[in-house]
C-alpha cells in the first residue's frame, strides 16, 4: 500500500481515540518562500500551531485568513493558559523519505483551514471570579 492511500483522522494522532480537540502548546508563523525557494524573512506565508499528540507533538499549518484566531491563541499561550482547539478540514498526511545520510525519516504532516478554541483555563478562572 502506498502512503498516499492511507487515510488518517484526528483519532490516529490524539491522546485518546474519542478526542475532538488537541491541547495547543505553541503558536508560530510560517515564512513565505520566494520563487528561488528561499525564505523571505519579512513576509508571512501562514500560521502554525504545535499541539500535544499521542506520543509526541504535531505542528498543524494554517492559511493567512486565521490571523485573528491565531493572535488570540498566541496571547493565551503567552499567558500560560491551557487551551484546547478543534479544527476545520484537518488533513493528515503520512510521509517517509530517506535523508542524504541514508536515514529513514517518517512522520505525519498536518494542515487545516481553521481552528476554534474549544476550552481554556482562562474561561474557568473567569467563571470562578464572577459573583
């Protein structure tokens, strides 16, 4: 079977098979590449979010139109808030390749159209503060 024929879902990478969301660890930017394949340092090509997966972490890539949600997520993460996010049109693609030293590299790449904050400890703190 070829890797391109393997279909993966969130259940394949989530800490539990019935999970509908992942815990976000870090929010980053993806630099745009020029025609020569080199990164353009001052231009953003997309956004990324690193999440806790089953035995590792996985970085999910997003297009530019998630800027508002990404900025909110980044602010929460910078303030040490635990955040769970769910995804719209998550696409997981397994890969395997041989490095120039002959070592086999394999993993799963991930991209999605957008994400939503499902749960955060900031919400729980605000509920406790309300009278």
